[in-house]
C-alpha cells in the first residue's frame, strides 16, 4: 500500500530495483530506511542507523524462523 499510494520509497531510493527487491527480501529494513530517510534531514544518520539495523535483525529473524518451521 505504501508503495502504491505514496512516494516515500521513491524519495529514499534511486530507481526501482533496490526497493522492489528489498520489499520482498528485507521488507522491514527497506521500510525503516525509507522512513528514516524522509525523517527530516533527507538522509540516514546517527541513531537512525540503529533503527535500520534493528529492522535488519527483525528481517533476519523472520527468515531464520521460517527456515526452522520448514525443517521442523
């Protein structure tokens, strides 16, 4: 919905390939980066990188959990 009804991802990323792949492979990381990018300074700096890294860990955890459920 965010991709269709706003330009948040377009402002944070140049082109369409990175947000397209990120939206399917690392959705929380992509969303966090885009939100932090548009947060005010039109860039990601300082504590905002912590938020992006935390979203990355959430994405990794969800991929690992999916792998465990398939094996179990």
